[in-house]
């Protein structure tokens, strides 16, 4: 099932259009697909920034500080270590 699509006449400075054409060709995609992907990537980045800003606004930094200062708990176990890949 094909998703409905819309068109939008886009005006680009010649230098940007030339770079988009060059990069789309190098990527093996059409200019249209390259621009659609670039817009999707920008929207995803903006959504990610909004997500983390919202999470930051809900954060209780006083509770975090109390948690980090606590003396309880247990030391890390040997299998809790982080190993470099390939080691």
C-alpha cells in the first residue's frame, strides 16, 4: 500500500542545489529522495532534542544528588565491568 505523498516547490540557492545533486549522485539516490531523507533526519534530531529537554525539565536534581551521595549498596561485581570490544 502506497502512502499518500504531497509535492512542495522548493527554492534552493544554486550552490546548495549543486551540492545536493553531487551528494545524491554519490549516494546513489535521487535529489528528491536525498532531500526527503535530509528533512526526515532533521525532524528526528529535533524530536530527540525535544525529548531530552522534556526529560531534563522533569529531573529532580536534588534527588539525584542524594542518590549519588548515599553510602549503601554493593561494590560492582566482576561481570559488571565494561570491556573494550575485541579484548
